[in-house]
């Protein structure tokens, strides 16, 4: 039998899901902009396809894992302070990754171009 979530548990799950969706959108936009810039700078036209493969291969499954973790977390008997702490930590990790990873990925490919050229 499936457990029924309380309004408070459901609210936390919705909040992390909304943050994950927004972070994925920001990550995708930054990722596309960065990889288009890299392809223009390096002349490697295939880099855009590789950027999309990275997005689909890593970012989307990572978001699914976060949501699955929160599905399990909301079923645990945690107090409001504990779940709030988990939420703030998860939200911070999400947004740091969404903003920094596209730039780090671009830097890696620019570094590879510099080493190859």
C-alpha cells in the first residue's frame, strides 16, 4: 500500500521539483550558450552535438536522481527543521551546479583546443 503524503511533505517535494526544473532550464541555456561560443572560437562544429549529448546523458538523469531522493526523503519521519536543512543544502547544490558546470565544461573544451592547436 502506498503511503499518503501530508500537505507539508508534498509541499517540500514540489519545492525541490520546481527548483530542479528551474535549475535545469538555467543549466540548459548556459550550456547551449557556452558550447555555441566554444564552437565559434575553436571552429569545432561537432562540439554542439557533444554538448547536447552531455546535457541529455548527465544532467537529466541527475535531476531524476534528485527527485527520487526527495521522494524517499519526504517519506521519512523528519521534523520541519531537518527537512528545511536538507532542502536548503540540496537547493544550493542544484544552483551552484547549474551555473558553474556549463562554464567548467566549456573551459575543458577550450583547454583541449589549446593543447591540440
